[in-house]
C-alpha cells in the first residue's frame, strides 16, 4: 500500500514539475554569479539610444512566467562582461506562491549602469539562456538585444 502511494506521489510530482518551471513557481536559488536566478526578461526602452559609448542603459524589465500581470520590483542585475558580448541577467522580487493567471506582465523601467562602455560587443538578455524561455518570441534571436553597427 505504501509503495502504491509513493508511486502516485512521484507521478503527481513529475506531472507538476513542467508547470512549475513554466509558471516560475520555483524559488530563486543562487547561481554561479552569486545572485538570484534570473526570472525576468528585458528590452530597451529606446533601442536607438544605445551606442558603443553607452554606459547607462534604460531598459524595461518584465517578469517571466505567470504572475497575474505583475512584474514587481527589480531585485538584481547581473552583468557578465565578455570579449564579444555583455550578458545581462535580470531578477525581480519573488511573488506569493500559488496559482497565477498567465497574461503579459507589466514592464518596469530600470536604469542599468555598466562598469565599462558597450564597445563593439553584443548586448544579450541572459534570461533567454533558460531553456523554458528559449522558445519565447523575445528570445527568438538568442536574446541579442543590440549588435554593434545597429544604430550606433
């Protein structure tokens, strides 16, 4: 009898895991950058304002996953500077656990200050590296938000 109950519990857990991943119901955990796991996507408020000399980026942040249209307060920006690109991972404060309607979440303006100019590097939304978001329209180009020569 106990074995049968365990099988049912395991089956139920396995059935719920994909839903949790899609609705961002998993708690934020640290990653290799010692910050919360990115749980938001971003886009430029004015893509034409970005140049190779830019060190301040005005972006709009939107929570990924179901959240009743709520994005909330931006909690963290993790920026990884590489030779060919700058990867920006955005996180927002967690929301209450439980079911949430899936609709477009609000866009929250955020000013991101870079430690060095953009230069001849791509600006990439690191949230698109999350496999659950890779099929999202905003991630169709691998999360590239700006390329050198595109409006510079």
